[in-house]
C-alpha cells in the first residue's frame, strides 16, 4: 500500500512509483515534515525536522525539555501563525478573542482506499479504489478547539499526490479564517530554481525561471480569476535540472480565483513552498458547526527533469481530472466564425461557412459572440440571452436544424458570468453585479461581472441558458469570461462577509458549470477567457478543453503552447488554424495539431490549393488523434530558448508510433544541425513515412536527425511520422 504508518516511530511514509513523502508526529504532537523527493526505502530521518544552526531569537516550546524545540527552525506540514514560527504560515485564524495565534497539532488519522470529492468544488477523482489511497490527518488547536483536516491522496502509479485542508469549527464561537493555504512543503535546502508561468492577453503562460533568493518570492492573482498574468502553477527544480535530468517538483492549484504560490527562503537555508487561496484578498467567517474546504493542490515529483514532470501531470489530468463523454470520444474539428466576422455576421453567411466546412471534412460550426440581444459590438446585451432572430434570419431552432442538415454539429458562445451596462438585465437589476454599494464601479469592455455569490442571480442566468440549450440542437458551448473583478463586494452579504466575495463568486461559477454539465452531458464544453485567461485545472474539471489564447499566429503560439504544456495536456489546449499572415497553412496546421485542432477563418476565402491542404490536415488530425491526445509529449527545442526553431514529438505508450514536428522561426545560420529524438524504444526499428527510411530507435535518439536536410526557412515547418516495424 502506498501509505504506511509506523506506530512505534510515529512516521507516515507516502510512496509513489518514484517518490517518497515522509512526515513525523513529534513531541507535543507537532506534525513535522521529514522528506519529499526520489523514492527511498527507509525513513530513519528523525534529525531532518531541524534545519540546524543556532535558533537564537526563535521562541521555544516550554514543554519540550533538553535542547528545546524552536518552531522557527523546524519543517512542518501545517505551520500556524503567531506561535513562534516567523515564516509565512499555512494557516491563520482570528479567534473569537480577537487574537490570531494559531497552532494546530496532530490529533488522529485514518487511511482509506480511493478519494472523496469536495462538496461544490472541483478536484481530482479516482475511477476505482485501487487508483489511489488517502490519508486524513486530524489536527486541533487545543486552545480554541478549532480543528483542521489535512487530506493527502497518493496516486501511486503516477508519482503524484494531491493535498487539501478543511477547517472545522466545533466550538460555540465564530472565528475568521484569515489564511488557509492548501499545501505546505518545507524543504531543507534553498538550492533550487523557481519556475512559473506569466503573461498577459495574447501572451499567456510564458515560462520564467530564476534561482531562489533569501526572502519571499511569489506569484499570484487578485483578479477573481486565475488570469492571463500568472498561472496557478509553480515548480521548484534543481539549478542543474533540464528537460531530462534532475529534480523537478511541480505544484498546481485546482482553483479558478485568487491564488498564491509562495516560496520563502529563511536565514537557516530552508525553503517553504505554499500554495492556495491568496490570503491578500481572503477572509472567511466560520460559524459554530461550520466547515470550510480549501481548494485542492496537486504535487508531482520527477527525478528526471521537467519533461517527465509534465508527462506525469498530463497522464494524471487525462485520467483523473478530465471527465464526461469527451474524455474518450474524439472531439469534433470545429470552425469558429469569430476571427473571420466578429459580430458582423448573418445566419445566411454562417450557413456558407457550414457548407464549405462540410465539403472540407470538418465536423462542427461554432457561432461565436453576437447572436443575442442587440449585440452588434461589445457595448451591449450580455445577460440578455435572447436570440436575435433578425440577424439569424430564422429561429435558432431552425438555424441549428439547417446546420445539422448540412451534416455538421453546432456550437454556440455564451459569457454567463457577465452583464453589459447596456442591457435589459442591468436596467432591471443594477445591483446584480459585483460591486461595492455606493462606490463607482470600474467598467471593462463595457461590462460588469455578475454577482455569482447570489443564488437568485445564478438561477436566473442558468434558466435562460438552459432554455436555449434545451430547445435547440446544440452540441457544444464556448463559455467565455472577458474581464476580471474589481470593487469586489456584494449587495447581499453582510459587512462581516464582504471579503468572502471572490471565493463565493467562484463557487457560484462552479455551481453553474456543474448544473450545465449534469443537465447536458452530451454537450462539449470549451472554456475561454479572452483566450487562455482562465486556463487552470478547476476549469478542466468541467470542460475538457480551453481556448489557449486569442493569439492564433502560429509562431507566437509556439511559446504559449510550450509553456502551457508544462502541466496541461495537448488535448486540453484549444488551437486553431487562422488567417494570420506570418506563416503558410502547413505551419499553421502543424502548430494547431498540437492541441484540439480547428479553424478560425472564412472558409469561402480558401484558394483551391489551400482547400487541398485543409483536407489533408483533417486526415492528419484523424490519423494522429490518439497519438497526440493520449501519447507522451517530449519537448525537444524550446522556441524561447533557441530563438530559431521549435521542435516537439509525441510517442504512444507502447512506443510503436511517434510524430515529430519542427517549426523554423528564424533563418538559421549553422549549416548542419543534428537533433536527437526522445522517448523511442532503442531496440526497435522505425520506418519514417515521409522518406521511407528505416532507423533504429537507438540511432534516432543518439545520432539524431540532420535538420538541415529538411525545410529550413523562416516560417516553414515539417512533420515526420515514425512507425515501429520490428
Ligand atoms: C474572447 C474570446 C474570443 C471571442 C471573443 C468574443 O475574446 O477569447 O475567442 O469569443 O471573446 O467576444
């Protein structure tokens, strides 16, 4: 079993196929962290709780005689506030007496097969009890009586764990949770680099890496969304860690609102990693008898670099996060009208798109923004989810029927969490948006965010959406979210509860997504937020794919897709061929193939030659679907690092097929350039379908390919498909 408890030594050991996580109940019931890293057979690690050095100016526990015990120099699982450990704490509770001294100690535990869901929140799941094992540790602050439950689930085969925390108030007094991180991981060394993903609109998830320094380094969001600017992913890696070598610890929060990934290096040489709800914008009143669930955090360890860390995340998410019909069913190749028409379309025009798309072999037409209310530009109508029949030239039922008659599926765009200032809904309910009563509201894209902490608001919006989805033939929904929250407040919450708005709103979003996916299990849901502004595991729990970025330029997309792939699988990355000018259709197709694949242009404008390219691309999409969606990704040349090329490959689990793609992003000067492939079976022989040659896996991985034999001009690209023959 992956979870062991040694009663005599009071040690917990959580093993996966290649990692060990070890902790200990120390004197006075402190729950101390001992080790996280490559798998080790034993756990004689008692000294590891102390970081050494002279603990001067660190208060001690008076009940531990001898050398004393200073919380400030120990490694903990759930360190509290204002009780002797001066680093950022994992938890801080403002007690009924007004003080925030918080000190949770071990009180008991249980171990069981499988994993429990979190009520009202997304989390990873087990398909069978054998998939994972869970340890629940009960902690108590004996002074206040407040309890905490720490959940550790071990996915043994995948070198992955999840962690989360629930706070329970069994007392008769209300308290305030002021900080509640979902995971704390205390390392005994600071010899690491921190990796995070930053960006903005059109530039999401760019990789950044720098050595840890003494002090606090963190990334987070205060936007009421995970956001374009930083992703709720962070990694701690050795200074020498590469794609294929070295320690890599990846952390990802299953949460779509304000998060923080916080790493603090102290003067004693240790590094404390915390991940969870951003405490800067959070405060939660916990009344007698209530409990609070913090979101789940995912931890992946790889002893073999970032590549293996990413592949572990991908397998974990494909098997234990993505749900619903489209977890296994092939996704339709869609054409979306947004980049071609904006809101300036008619039903008649879209039917020509559908007709052309059908001729080319596509599967679905998606009607984007502009089909409802009086929406001809972005100044109005969000919240008025009533079909504009004048624009469509018929009812939506008739329209969707026509699309189906052409032989395509039909998809539609919504932005359910928003309200335009110019909308009937806003005129009727000006207090239904997130706002601070009496204070001026900041506007963005002419819209406000609906106050989803309110059930009446959610019920109203969902009833409109449900009506449209029930009465028409709809196969797909694109759920958009085009601004972030400001003046976060709610007209209904009491003063005491105002700081709960961000979290309550995201719980409201989860509620509606849950209703939608439950009521319409056959609908394919794609998330979007001005491109990839909400690309996080929580959204992937509801929608198996997320529009990766509004930037559809294939060269720009490379660094976005490289960054995204650090923890999110190819099958989740919405990627389309567009009319962008920087490269030809072949390269646009090769880049979009590393994703869900689709088109975002006017198909009436294709030349005959382009039509043939598109038909070929659709065939390739079907041919390589399983390999790309379920295979292993190997990043070979990072475009940001190299500056002249990008290359990657997918290999199936049995190593019988491999697809290699290379894109040239700048004229390359060296005449000869050899690239070693990865992930193949060294003893097998593979035929390359492009040149008919046979190579051993060993040759391809050691001698490599001479890339100067292939297209080598700025914007060009090529693919090589290898199939095992013996
Ligand atoms: C966002 C999306 C686009 C498109 C527009 C419509 O920006 O990312 O794909 O749907 O909204 O307003």
